């Protein structure tokens, strides 16, 4: 009985010590991580609108179809809009694929940037490839963001063997574009036809 009590007390002491170590580590690394993530986000936003001379600040929030909250941004140069940007994500094969989408003032996609994901190496992670996949989105209007398994230049062609990851990116981009069109466009119908505000 004494041996059992001794083992139990030893385990409790170990758990308490481990908890304290983790707590102290989190306390000191959390601010550093927050600053690093903030800087990384600012750099990614600037990359999405390189012609913006003013700071890119959040303009509002939106909620995706899968219930996650995201932000959208207005990028300006001397106070005039040069791009609209939104954070978004799509549910991939093994993770949510987080990304940024930027649109020009004609409501056409300027760029798509994958921020992070946990997709399968060699398959799903190909959605990060600019030439193979991401560059297809450039210049597209809302109505053109449709994923096809067949060859296309009008819409978005899925990556062979990575259809689920391709669909996740396409759906995430479409959600973000819909949000930006609703916020900055003259309505979904006109934007879907490629008509600017």
C-alpha cells in the first residue's frame, strides 16, 4: 500500500512540475510568437498589394460557410483603393488550407497566397505551386471560379490526384471573392459578369 502511495505521489509531483514548466515556457514564448505572427501577416498582406503605400489595416470581418471567422482589408495608396484583400480557408484532405486572396479595383483576382496547410506531401501540397495551380486564379472574376477536372483556361483546373485539396483552395477563394464583391462591388450579378464597380 505504501509503495502504491509513493508511486502516486511521484506521478502527481511530475505532472505538477511539467505543468509549471509548460506554463512558464508559454508565458515567455507567447509574446515572441505573437510578434512574429503579426510581422509575417503584415509582410503577406504587403505581398498581396505591393502598390499600396498606406498601411494595410482590417476593414471588417466575415464568417465562412464552415463557420470560421476571417478578416478583409482595403489596401490604399495615398488614400485611393488599389486592392481588396481577404483572409480565407478551405477544408482540404487533411487540414484547412489558410490563404489570402487579393482583388484589383475591377473585382478581378490579383493573387492567391497559401499561408499554411497540412496536406499530403507530393499530392495535396501541390496547391502551393504557382505555375501548376495558383496562377490560374489571376485575372478571374467571381463567375469563373469553378473547379473542373478537365483542361480549362476559362475556369480552374484541378490538380490530378489532389482534387480535394484543389477544391478546398477553390472554395476558399470563391468565399473570399464573394465577400469582397458583396462589400466593394456593385452587386453579385454585375461582378459575376466581370463588370467593375
